């Protein structure tokens, strides 16, 4: 079903004509570029680069093709198809995968056409001939000069530019598809208008610079608009903004359509997903970071990733650090409170066995918390990249301040992500244990907060807060033994609590359902 | 009126318990502060001690007064009561009774501790007085009892806002956890956001924590803006929840 679905959706009938016309236009443009390329004497990868970075083609031809393509696909969508697939996940999976494959073929064609055209007439090479041609400056190849400054190999630059283009256009196509699934055809029309206004505003007015480059969509698929003039650290920032946007849209689409899909709905699937509230939370979270950066608040530049410090303790830093987990646990506790009133009774009966239900529910909760961890980490990374605008310097500063080499600073950054995940799991288990013991969500939530605060009395052996980059750097400065002790302590605590949680059979919230 | 008095009587036990806990906590903190803090004026001990309790004030008042309303709502008592007295009238009376209790409890516990603090503290030896820089500094130093009277009443009114928000959440969300912890979590989140945006003067915490910020940041209107913003946002939240609940009811 999945394979045939992908095959059918790959290039629908009407779209093939549009794709062929687009490629013809591109081939003509490549031909005109080739004449220039032979005249200037650039090598083959440079020629490929000059073709694929032609922003007039990308804006006036490719973007319009993508929108027309999306519109044709949406027009041929039938509600009944959702019933055939039985699961919305499979349905969206099929649509998205087929779209990704078709775009991959399209982008590959964009590479192959100039490759065939220039193969016999231009010399191969890996460097930049354009920069070694004396004092002559070719304004047509301004992009090549700029790329030569940040990427040493022209082949690597071609791969990066193509990859960037592929991811960017995939993002636009998938977003429009999901917007259609949420808001219908009118929503799609508005979305298309917004995309066009947004991209052309950025492209024509040149507002897409500095921090505002993240607001304009043309920077998401035109490599030299998005990255040249800045450093390569913006690349993951773009990727994560796109991932978060697609994730939120996907979740909203599933939630919005789950009643109409005909699938046998799992109760726990949407138990903890409140897309609007969650979205609002992340908007506030990111918004704060961006606002801080615009205000030039140096003290909070690395607010999200750095966490809080014991040596230079600041309550606001601590609150910012624990806010996401407290937010996640608030929703988990809220649902537990609903369960106490047996609101899940029908779902419970459907599952038959309480153990099965418990397992499904725990998985759902963990998935919710893990997703939040991932999003917060992503947001942290984006803000750290966007706010500092030069991560290299920040890493160098940290390295000098804590007397650690750059490798160790980066390792601490990666470990902080891992430890934050472990901490969140720890808090979740504590919350669950207290809930199982007391049968009261208020008590369990307050106890979890108390557990966090009690930890500050014993900072030396306290495993809480070690997901904070500050603390890892502070420990890194003391030596490897402190670090190992801390890891062992945290692992030990998790194992003990997890096994305790497993062995507590007491359930106060279910009445009348037995194993 | 008789009905209001009868409704108020229902809260005697939680109100007494809360008053005792608050008084004990502030007194203990007064002693702790007295031992390790250099003060310029006697009232400063009380101000310092209240800081710790004020942090948990939204949680404390909601824990005491919100569950009662939640349980009568959950058990359907409002439905029966509405037949006799009208739902609107019942709710207004109940909210008024809760408000009176909250004001009384907060006023009594804070004012009693102020009196204790002023009597147990020896006269300060320092002549320089930093309290004068604050908005109500002059009153705090020269008329501590009179100022305390007004301030504790005001604090009681702000505490009432938390309880009313909690009760409204109980009415529309039908979730004990949310109704008890909602106001506290709101305060924490709002405090965090306003602090990060360098706007702590407009936070609800600034309105009921005395001399929270440096004197240069504080003006008389800050005490009103915080409350006003709080009322607006909470009303917005309640309206959204109410609308959502109505939609669910229509669908069912």
C-alpha cells in the first residue's frame, strides 16, 4: 500500500508537464551560462555552482513551479484516501515521502543538466579558478567569490548548495501540504500568498539580513542569501527552525484530522498533545530569547543553553532552566488528574488489560517529554546561534574563561544535551512515584519542585542541573574525577528510581478495572 | 446577607489553618532575619521575612480555598443550589464569601506578625535610613502600624484575585490540579517573563511584595498596573476555557 501510494503520488499526470517546462527553462538558462563560462575559463564545479545559485531562476521559475505543483496535488486530493490508508501517519508519510522523492529527482535533474552541458567543454577541478584570474573581477560570478571565502572546495560548495536547496524547497512544499490539511483550501491560498509576499519582500527589498534573515523564506533555499556574509553556524539554525515548524504543523494536522481519518483511534495518541498551548509556549520561549538578543542583553545571550551556575547563582537563570520541564510535567499531571475522575474509562475498557493501558500511557508520556526535550534543545541551539551570531568566538571565550581546550567545550555542549534528557526523565520518574504513592497530583508536582530546590543545598553531589552547560564547564575545570562521580550518581539515581517506580503497584486512580 | 455569612462560616477551618501557618512562618522568618541581617528600621525585619512567604502566597491561598469550591462543583451541588437561589446569585455569594475570608486571613496573619515584629525588635541604632527612598518609605518609618494596616488590607485584596482565578478555573476546567496550581504557575511564569524582558515593575509579584525592586524602579502606578494586567490576562484565559467548554458541550 505504502509503496504503491508513493509510486502513484510521485509525479501526478499534470505535474509532469509543468516539470518538463521548468527543466526546459533551466536548460536554456544553463546554455546561456555555458557561453559565459567558456569565455571566463571557470571549471566545471564552478559552472554547476553558477547555474544552481542563479537566484532569479530560483525565485521566478522554481518557486512558482513548486506552488503550482502543490496546488495541482492538493486539487487531486480526496478525503476518501485517508480511509484507505487507515492511519493518518501512513497517509501523511506516503504524501511526504513521495514529495521528497519527486523533489530529489527534480534537484538531481538540476545538477545533471549543467553537468552534461559543461562536461566536454569545461575543465574539471576542485578549487576556484575565478579567484586566480588576476585582478579581473566578474560581477556575474559574485556568488562564487563569496562562496570561495567560506568553503575551500568548489565541489563541496556545490554539494552544500544543492543540499540546502533541496531541504529548503522540501520545507516549503511540506508546509503548504500540512497547512492545507489543517486549514483547507482557503488556508492553502492564504499560505501561498504569504509565502510569495514573504519571499519577494526579502528578495527585492534586501531586508533579509542580520537577525531578520530567519524571517524570510527566500533565505531558506537560496544558499548565498541565507549564509554568505555570516558563518556556517546558521545552517543548523535553519534546519532546526524548519524541523520545529514541520513538527508543529504535522502534529496539528494529525490532531485536526484524526476524527475524520476512519482509523481506530488510540486514546493516548493525543492525550498530551495540545498543539496550540505547546506552540504558544515555544513561541514565548523563543520570543524571549530573540527579544533579549535584540535588546543586547549580554548576560542572557546564552540563556537557554548555558543553564545556571552554582558559583554565580541567579534565580532567573534557574527558573528559565527548569521552566520547560515544569511545563511538560504540568500537562502530564493535568491528565493524571483527569484520570482520577475516570475520564479514560472507555479507553481503558477498549484496552482490556490495565497493564497494556499503563504501558501505552507511560510511552505516550515519555514521548511527550522527549519531544519537549528535543524541541528545547533545538530552540537552545537556534537561539545560541542566532543570538551570538558568532559561535566560534563564544566557544573561544568559554574556553579561555574555564581554561579548557575547544574540544572539551564542544564535548561539554553535547553532554549538556544528554544530561538534560536524563534529568527530565529523572523528574518524570520522581513525579510518577510520588503520584503512585500519594494518589495526588498536586502533592506529586510540588514534591518534584521541592526535589529540584532541595538539590541546591548540596551542589557538590547534587545530580540536578547538570544538563546546564555552565555546570559541566565548571566540573570540567575541576578534573575528570568529579565528572565521573557526577555521571555515576545520576545513573544510580535513575536506576534506583526507575526500579522503584516499576515495583510500585499501587494504583488509586482506577476503580472497577482489574488485571 | 444571612446567606453570605453562612457561606463564610464554611471556610472557618481552612481559614484558621492558613492563618496559623502564615503567622507561624512569618514569625519564624522574622527571628531568622533578626539574627543575621543588619537593619536600619524595625519594620525592615518584617519586610524581609514576608519576602519568603510572599513567594508562596498564591499557592497557599489557593490550596486553602479553591478545593472547597472544586468539590461542590464536581459533586453537582451548584446545580441543586441554583434551583433554590439561582446559579448566578449562588456563585457571587460564594465568591464574595471566599474573598472576605481571604482578605481576613491575609490581613490578620500579616498584621499580627507586623505587631509581633515591631515589638520584639529593639530600636535600630543606625541613623541613616534607606527606607525613605521607597514610594511609601516615609509612612513605613514614621507610621508603621497605620501603614501596615493599609498594606495588609491591600495584600489581602491581591490574594483575593488569586483565589477568584483559582475558583474560576475550578468552575470551567473541572480539574483540581489546574485550579490549585494555576495561579501559582501563572505568577511564576509571569515573573520569569517580566524579569527577562526587564519589566519587573509590571509584574503581579511586584504589586504585593513590599519594596521588591530598587527605589528608582518603583512608582505608585506600578502597584496598579500589575493587578490590572493580571486581571486582563486571567479573564482572557477564563474566557478561552469557557468557550472551549461550551463548544465541547454543544458537540456532545
